[in-house]
C-alpha cells in the first residue's frame, strides 16, 4: 500500500501501547459495513433478493447531510487518496484487513464488539417481514465475513424492533454462537424502548444472556417519529445533539416501565450518545421518583440504582470539558467505574482512539473503563 | 383564615430572611392561573365566548396523570383543608392574596415574573386565530387582575406559536406596558423554535426588548408531536424527564439556525427544565461545531458563547447531587454566575423555595443567581 495518508499510535499519558496483563482493551463500538447491497444477496430469500435488485434496500433515510466521504475517517492509511471517491464509509467499513491492521493490532484491542450499522433502519421499515429478513441476512453475512475471521470479534446482532416476536426468533436463532453477545437497535423508534410492545425482545435477551445495545440510527426516518421531542430539526449538528436526548428517553422508559424488575439480568449498552447526561438523569429521576412512585409501583428502587446495575454507556464521542478536573468530576458523578465502557466508533470520522481521547486516569479507573466494565457486561 | 396547614420561613444557611441592600430576590417563574374559563369571557369576542360557553376552551391535553390536587402545593395555608376538592391548582393559583402573603411577602421577593400557564396549549390548537384570541384574552386578564395590583409583578405574556405573525402583533400590542418584559411559550411545539417559521416572533421580541421564555407545557398535546425524540412515553415521570430533552432541542435549534446572529439582542429564558443539561450541551456542541460548522456558516462563534450570552435557565426543579461539592462543580461548569436564575414555580407541588433549595453559596454567586442575572435579563 502507498502511504498517502495514515496515522500512527500516539504515546499519550497513561497509555503504553504495550500489552497489559489480563484484558487491557475492549472496544464496544466497531462498525462492520456492507460495501454494496449485493453483499447480502446470498443471505436473502429469492423473493427479497429480486425485489432488492429491482428497487433497492428501501432503507429509510432522514434527509440530513453528513460530512464528506459518507462519514468515513479521512485520516486512515487505506492506500487510496482520501479525496478519491473510493475513500468512503462503504469501501473502508467493509474491509476486515483495514480494521485489523489499523485498529485491532495497532491498539492491542482484545475484543471488539461488531455493532453493524448497514441495516439499522430495518427497524423503521413498514413491512416487518422484510425488516426481519434484512437483519437476518446481515447477521449471517457478519458471521461469515467477519466473526469467523478473528476471534477477537464479539457480535451485536441486528434485529428489527418493528416486530418484537420476529426479533425474538432471530435472537434465539443466533444466541447459540459463542461470539454473539448482544443485539443492536437504533435510537430511532416509534416508541421508547421500555414500552411493553418491545418486551418479547427483552425477554429473549434475558433468556439468552444477550446485552441490549442501542446506537444512533434511523432517527427521524421511516416509521420513527421526529428525532427530538419538539419536532424535526433542520441540520445534522442538531440531530447529533439529539442523540443524548433520545438516549435519555429510552433509559428513562426502561426504568419507568419496570423492565429491569421484570428481567433482572437484562443489561443495556447505550453507544455513541455521549455520556454526561447520565448524571442529571439520575439526580432528576431519583428526586421525581420519590414524589411520583405511587404512579409506577413496579419501580421499587431508586432509578439511579437501576442505572448503576443495568445501564452502560459507550465513551464515544467523549465530551471535552473546559478544564481537566471537570472531566474527572463528571466521571465521578456518573460512576464511570461502573457505567462507562470504551467505544471507538471505528471507522467514522468522529471516532475516538483509546490513547488520546482520555486524559490520564488512575489505574483502577482506566482498567474499569477500558476493560473490566465491558468484560463483565459481555461475560468475557 | 383557619391555619390547618401552613409553612413558615426557614432560616437556612446563607439566607437571612431580611431585606438586603439593592435587589435581593427575583423569582422568574410564578404562575397566575384562571379559576375557571368564565374568567376570560370579558376579554373574548362574542364569537369565541359563545363557542367556549358551548364547547369549552378546547385546550389540548396529553393524557398523563399529574399528582393529586391538579399539581397544587398541598402545604399552603389556604384556610381550606388540603384534602378538600377546593384545594387545587385553580383555586390556589388564581388567588393574588395568597401569592402575596405566602410567597412575595414571606420571602421578600422584589420582582416576580408572571409566567401564566392556563393557555400554554393555545400554541398547539389547530385554529391559529382562536389560539391567538385565547392568549390575548389571558394577557388582558393578567394585566387587569394581577399586574395592576402589585408593582412587583413583571409579566411574560402568552402568545401562540402557531401563527408567528399574529404572535408578533400581540407582542407589539403589549410591549408598551412597563411591566411586560417577556413572552412565554410552551416547550411542546411542532418544530424546534429556532426554525425560520418562528422568526417573526423573535424579531418582534428583539425590536421590543422582550425576553423569550420557554416553559413546560403542551408537550405531546394537540399539534405538538411526541414529547420525546423516540415517541410517546407512558407515564408522567417520563414526560417530566423529557423536559430537559425538549429544552436541549430548542436551545440547540436557536443556535444552529443562527437566531442569535440574526437578533443579537435576543435573550432566552428556559424555565422548569432543570439545569445541568446545559453543561453537556455546551461541551458537545462546541466539539461538533468545530467539525461541522461549514454546514451552518452563520453560526460564527462557539455554541457555548451564544449560550453564555443569550440563554438563561431557571433553577427549578433544582437537581439534588449525591454530594454537596458536586452541586458547586455543576454550577461552575454551567457558568451559573451568568446562566442561572432563581425560579420558584409557585404554586405547584414541586416548587422550590429560595431558602432551603440551594446550599449556602458564596455571596457573589448568591447575588448573581437570586438577583443580578434576572435583573440584567429583564432590564430591572
């Protein structure tokens, strides 16, 4: 490869770049992406393959421009010029070798959670059978093309929330594979995910031990409503800023609907919605619960207790406080030693590398955030 | 009055209960509430009065139970038993004498912003003329029944966002009155308020010097969409938890749409949506703006700079951190010395009194939060 662009590991405070003892680094958000719709043809029934050939995948979009190169990192050493058309999220995100050499090997990643992305909008496609078929095809493609090639991969399978019963069937179909450790759903949805409509999905996850993942996607698209509680914003930056809002609504819903009482082993991972909203949410909801709990008597404990036991939050995009000590104040307030897991968001433009994103953390906290929290979450 | 219930001032750290030099206490959220729809009849045209007599005010609701007594404080000494049917938000919120004796005089309030509430849903009534007529009637009732009786009152007039031109007309009609210092809109809306649809309202506010107020109300009702970015939640506590989400969406929208560049003197007061979301919003949006500002080139400064210059946040409900020092860390991170104003939310059940809600603050910060920030905001 001709190195026209590229990055090399940066020696940041607190990061050695060398293997540590035990598990040192688990990345909870790595995207594998199909290069083209034809990748899924071998895994689709003839019926859907012919329809997709004729009319495309019909994945609903929300109509907001992203950054150039369809949101791909432009700093990667891919052998092609970053300005060329073939340097984009599809060519980059579909290459296992690139992920291996420029992420897994480079940073000594022990485990990487494959979180998909290509079929997130399947959850907001009107036809629940087609949505389920797209997820099933993508999962099979993922196992064949990615999981089987590297034992460092663990997989969050895609399911369509549009038909919880079909989603549960897909969970039972896939959960037996040792690399499958989670499901992944888009933030964009018709209802907050605690709603009883979705409980068959949570039941299947509880029974199989899969973590429930939520990741930005499909917001404002298809059957999902507007991406904010006050309608459709105008620009992409607003949709990004709506991610914590959607995360908050889902987490509040899981707690208020008693999902964690009904399924006491269920764990929730919220990726790529930033982090510090968790602080205000816990403080506010605890106070409100003290006054209002007669309305939701199945919520038997302080909401923050459910958060600390059941909810984990991905680190990317890691917020940048004005002053260094504020970073640690916020980590402390969110109980990062229990709630925060490292996520890179490979290979998107706003990814966070494990070395320079965080200031130097105490060894114990470093170990919790970069390894132990995720290890416990996924049973690694 | 027979004192069956009642509260007396509490001597809390940092609060003397005695007059200070200069303005000591400005309350930025006091509700005046009609006792019954007939209160507005003298201020409605015959056409609308007859319709309202026949079919009611048609104010859209969102279908979530609140606390008993229609969300009124039950600790007030009203002369009636708190368990009686006539102890509710309508009987309590419509009594000037009660507000005067048990709030304004009790706490030595220098100014109180009358924020209304009774006609917030006028903004999401389909018929824009009827919505505007309700607001106009409520404003006239407010001036006659409240503002004229106590010079400590300043008024946030109600306008309907449904027709920005008619809202602007109401602003120009009312802005000449020296007690009118703001408008008030509900959080519930069809679009984020930065949208260019609403700019005639902001232009009228900029030209007349009125502050733009936003307060929970009408979320999920009438023409407003769902109160979260992921659809309709199930329980009241979830709608309360959605308030910061809606506040975030509106503030982000004002900045991203360039409203503060277009109207450089415009000020925004966000009441009753809690506070600490402002911290993550500034940190996140500053970082995103650095990457994405080519998409919104009219946003010429760091988003946090617009926040610090243009956005003020009411203190109620004041979040309750786990530890005392976290309170001050958050106040510091949100630049409370510029952004935070005291709000009581009289006479709702979750009101915050000025003495016991806050821990003892340094004198300078106390003066900013309880007086100076609001004084500068409203030009008092």
